[in-house]
C-alpha cells in the first residue's frame, strides 16, 4: 500500500520546511506501547477492545546570537507538542493532546512570510511523519484533536511574555485545519471512481470538523477552501460511526474517551443515569454495564449528544471550540478478509466436540470399570535443604534507553510488530521512557518559568539537564539546519504577529487641466472694483515672468500696472 512509510527521516523532512541556514534543536522522547483502558466503551455483555497507548513528546529550541556577546549562545525553548498514539487490532488513533509556544522565536528576527511559519511547519511535519510511520496495511488511521484557545498549556507563565502571540478561538480552529490540510491532500479523494489498480495502491483521506452550536453552513467558514476545480476535502460532520468498533451500539459506545477532553467528562456525567452506576464494571474506564442495555435516559442518539455539547461549559463560555478529525482509509481489497475466520472455526470445532460429548457412549465404554484415583507419590527426599542464590535482574522496567543503541535495549520491551500495534525503531524518540518516567519528565517542565526570555533560557537548560539525568545520557538532542528559502517582506518577524507594512507619504497627484476646465474658469471670472488690484492666480509663460519667478520676485504684466494719475 502506498504512503505507509517514508524514505526520508524526520530530520530531513524538517530541514526541507524550516527557514534556510537557521539551526533548530529538537528533543524527542517517547514510551513503548503499553496496555491502556479502551477508548470506546464496550456494549453490554461484551469485553472492551484490547488497546495499547504510546506517548510522544517533541520540544524545539533555538540559540539566537547576541551581538554584544558573540560567543554566548543560550538555548530557548520555542515549541512543545505532545501526541498520544492508541492502537487496537483494527484502528490506529493519533491524538494531539497539547501544543504550546513560548514566544521566544521572535529572538531570531526572521522575515515574516505567509507561507513559511516555523511553528506551523514543525507541527505539520511531526504529525504527518507519525502518520506515515505508524500506518498499518489494511487498517484505518485517524488523527484527532480538540482545539480550544487557552493562554498556556505546557510552558508556565509564558503568557507574561510580551512576544508570545496567543491566537483567539476562531484563529486557533482555522490554524489547526490549515496544519492538517496538507496531510489530507497527500491521499486520494474519498469516494472517487478510480481504476482497479489505483484503488488497490492508494489510500483515501477526508477531514471532519464540528463546532458545537454552529450549523454546517457556519462551520464551512473555518474549513480550508478547495482549490479551483477540485472537490472539497473537508466536511462539517463527525466520523464516529465509521470509527467505533460497534456502530450499532448505544451512543456511549461510539464516543472515544480521551484524557482532558470535554467529551469524556460529558460521557462520565451521562453514565450516572445508568441503573448499574458505581458497580465494579462501570468504575473502570471503558466499562460495560451488566444490568442494563447501556442506553442513557436523556440522550438517545449521537445528534442529541452533539446538540447538548453546545451547552457545556467548555463550549458555551463565549469562545468557540472545534473537534477535528482526519480519517485515512486503506484501499479496499479485491477479496474481503474475514477477521474472525480462525475464531469462528475454532468455536465451530468446540461446539462439535461438545455435541459429540453429549451423545451416549458405546456399551463397552459404559461397562468398563471406573478408574482408580491416582495416589501422590510419597516424598522420599531427606537431608539438609540446599541453598539457592537469588536471581538478580539485569534490567528494570523503569530504565530509559536510547532508541539507537540496540545493546542497551531492555529485554522486556515489546516487539516491533504485533497484531495490535507497530513499533519500528526509526519512529521512536531519542529516549524511551517508561510511563512513570514520562510523567516525571512532564512534571519537570511544568515546574519551570517562561515569563521572560532570560527566565526561559534558565528553565530550558534546567529542563534539558533534568531529562538527561533521567535518561542516563549527556546529549540527547539533534540539530537541524533549515533549507527552505524565505521570500517574505522584511520588517516583521515570524512569531505569529500580523505583518505591518510600512508605506511612504503619498502625494496628491495633480489633475490635468484641459481646455474644458479653462473655459469654465473663464466664464466664472469675478470682477473686482475699480480701486482693487486683482492678482493673477497663475503666471503666464513669458520670458519676464520666468525671470521674475526664478529670482523669487512676482512681476506684474504690462496690462496690470496701475499708472499714477497726473494732477
């Protein structure tokens, strides 16, 4: 299948989209796939899907030069993005959990360009790279996020930095749609009639956006417009029915449970309406009711669920929020595969064996004497108890190792490929942490201060050193030098601020005087009195007048000189 993996590494992809000759340092750490609660609640009397979760954290820093101290280069964190990757046997979900900036990118003084924004380019490239690396053949993949404008997510006190540009609610929804739009356009259009060979080799993609409280026509204003004579790649609806493992289940089984998501909080409140709330099965995430049909009393359909979401606090506080999905479907195979073929054959054989056991046995077997119970052999060992040395584990589960060093890889790490996930070594972080150490590294970042560029420099160094100690390495970052030409207007920077265009003083252009205007002026001449001298507005073109004008003296014409009367 096409577009499953890319030949370029993440470093090469980032170098192609970043400004030319500008170095950026990247810090990437992740966790191995571990068992996690199911995203979708199971229907009554069924078990939830086995789900694995993998966390990725990418931080970006710069080292601007100080003209007063050319030798001093202090790193400043400018961007951080956290991505959670959920995998089941039939679906891969990439959830963009958090993304935040510090505003320190203004220290580079880059020329502003509408097409080249380092923050947007890095976010787009990182998500697209994860999609290509973790796409499995024959499995659906979805990119999901929740766009809500907030002052700060990952960098404490960064809102106090005057250089930080915080997008409003409408601008943030449009920004994320523009970030994910190139990913949608990398794949074929969904629903197009194609040749048989193209249908087998190419996947399709489609974008979805829902803004609670907005009708579909109003939502279309936030969707990237299609190019000329091209079909629309986005729609103002949701894809939950085609993503849930049981589309015919109640609505509580069709909405995923993401961490720190308003949909999850609403689902938990609605589950209080079930008669078996508080039971052991319902206390676990993704639990299934055992004494009811799993249907809420107030909400019966998904349409009612999204209508009530518009009245939630996160969606009705005066700011709009957007739920965004990008669904990538694999090409349809020529012969549909039956996923439960082995299970059905196994269950069929078991039912046949049970039916065979239910039949009466032959008379010979019935007349046979019953078997005597076996006796446990007596223990004849005696003497002193031999000493056994304790076995010491060579590795522990909470150690972190680099993804590039195969010799230091613990033996308890999961395999690269399984029926539920794909974990190639090329798409792991520079450091592979356990879930506990990953949470500890996250807490280290939340204890820093990014109010000013000076405080950001100290916090960036402290965070980098703490993660290095936690990972047991010294240098765990890698630097990328951009290669993309920036052709923007000078005088503004790419820190997210709107461009300011400086223009010179515009002089008023003189209108040409034609014959018609001169004729109008001749008819509108005002006659002065006898004792008044009329000054001419324009000097006639003559040698005398030209000389007088050159010398700075106004000379009257011969017909305008008043002679003194004789006594």
